[in-house]
C-alpha cells in the first residue's frame, strides 16, 4: 500500500532459511522496505554469502520493485570502547559489515553510536574508529547511518548535536537513523505537538532538511526520559500510534524509510504481531488530523523524496 508522506514502511526481518524465506516474510507483512542483520547479531561472524545466495537475493528484491534495503550492524560493536581489544574487533567487524552490505546492494548500513564513560573522549574514539574502519571503503552506497541512542549506561549519541559533530568530521558521506523509542528515552516528548515541533527543530538544526534517511518506529515500554532501551508495540507503550503518525507526517521525513523494530513474540515466521503494528499505524494516519505541516520551517518546504539510492 502507499503510505502518506511518500514513506516506505517495513520490518526487521530474519534472513534465516535464505532469500526465499526472507522475502516470504517480507510479503507476509506487506512491506515496502525492510531491515536485516548481516550475520548473527550476537556473534562476531559476518555472513559470507555464496554467489548463488546473492543472485537469489537480488532476483527476489528486483521482483518486488527493488525496495529500500536497510542493513543493521550487530549490537556487539562499540567503536568507543575503553578496551582496546573490543575497539579493534569492532573496527574490523564494521569494515567487514560494510563490505557485506555493499555486496548485498543495501541502501543503508545502520550503526549505533558507541558507549564510553567520558563523553568527549568517547566521541573522539568513535570518530577515530569510524575513520579506521571505513575511510578506505565507504562511499555513498551503502550510506552509513548513525543511530541515536536511548541513554543507557554511558551511551553516546542521545543528543542530535553529538551525532552531527561526528558526521562533520568524516571524509565519507553519512546520514542518520532516528529511533523514536531512543529519542523518547533521551527526553524528547513525541506525545505533544509542541514536543514534536521542538524535536523537528533539533533535527533540522543538527542534520539539515534531509539528514534523517531511516526512522526506527518503536513505541517505548518505559516513561519518557528514563534512558531504557526497551521497545514496545504501537499503543502498548508510552508514545502511542497517533503521536508516532504525527511525527511521520513531518516534511523532514518525506520519502524516509520507516522500519518497525517492535517485539515479535511468536518468532520471525509469525507475522501477526507485525501486522497488528502495521494496522495500528495505518489507522493512526487515518485518525490523526494532518495539521502537522502548518507552521513548517521554511527550510523544509519543497523538500523532495530524494533519498532513494536505488531506482524504483
Ligand atoms: Zn533502532
Ligand atoms: Zn533500541
């Protein structure tokens, strides 16, 4: 289906069982985009796909009109770690993941900001790590996206300014993946029009009108500002589907790729929970008065859906 604001909407999908299974999950959920890992997220091994595997993946992707593919780096990475061994391993794995995402033809590769007890030192290590991992391999495709964090133990990157500071110091292009649960946990109040307006302004100031390429659309299990990274299904958390739909109407997000990372309690092959979330979002768009675009900052007017890097 077509979504408002030229959004592409999909889910984080398991690639277990190969491309045919992956794309069956895609079809079962009515996706127009999707996200996947590049190997088991809890191990350091990066998938080494055979040529046959990749050919099958590309054929399935092509058959569905080449929707945006978001690759997500594993959670073990911490480019800002205090421990040299973890940092070295994170750098090598990020480089391998970038190469894997590139072979896959992914549009985006999402990386969480790391963690470190001292913010300035952590940001410097993050930047050094990104340079060491990607200075020689990264280009516009796949586009590396830095993701905001919830503010759990020493998380870097809860504030847009921190992500912006890293971005401007890199010699290769980057974009932003904005997670609604993490933002809410970091203190941004998405539940009111005023709070959303302030968030929108903060995003424009930090990233410009087209910096946010991907939205992770998650409700939050905990109340605002707690720094707890626990995602909830839409309307089963503290943000709510109506508020999230209002946020997605922002001209700032026109043409963005929206990925649900909401709980899949019955495993990757039962689409029921995902379909329920999709339906809640669809209904919220119908109910939500689309007054959000009134009073849009002039920088955002006329923003085009220019983010796609794959021809439709
Ligand atoms: Zn996320
Ligand atoms: Zn999260």
